[in-house]
């Protein structure tokens, strides 16, 4: 059972990282992270990033498939937003064994945690 969970975690991480390993998709994801839970309409994303509609649709589909982005219909618009749980899960996966489970030095803590610790 534990091997199966680890394999599932590995598969999800690879899918998420593969989805982000493209310049336009990374830009879309970062824009949506900054935007917050409300997200943005597809047309607004296209306008802000200067992407044609068909290209944007292709990239959004990849991000949704990787479960990094969610979509919701509001009237005639589709709004996309970052899935913060998936984002944090990926960060957790990547840092799970940092410093072999011991308390990490501030240099290897994620940037947001470094800022909070420094305050």
C-alpha cells in the first residue's frame, strides 16, 4: 500500500512538473497564483499574456489535466484559478525529505517561510 501511494505521489509530481516545464504554461500558472482564488477569465489571461485563444486553450488544458488549475463557468465566461492545494502539495513533495527530516536551515526553507521566519 505504501509503495502504491509513493508511486501515485511520484506520478502526480511528474505530471505537474511536466505541465510547468513550458514557458507559456509557467507564465499562466504564475499569473493565476498572483491573481488569487477568484482567478481570471480566459480572455483576460490571453490579453495579459498576449496569447492567441487557441494557444491559451491548449496550455490551460494541460494545466487543468495536471490538476494545477481549476476552471469554473460564470455566465458565458470560464474563470481559471490556481489550485493552491496542488501547488502546496507539489512543494511538500519536493521538500519532504529536505535535510533528512531534521529541522531545516533557513537557507533551504521555501522563500515564503524564510520571509515569515525573518519577521
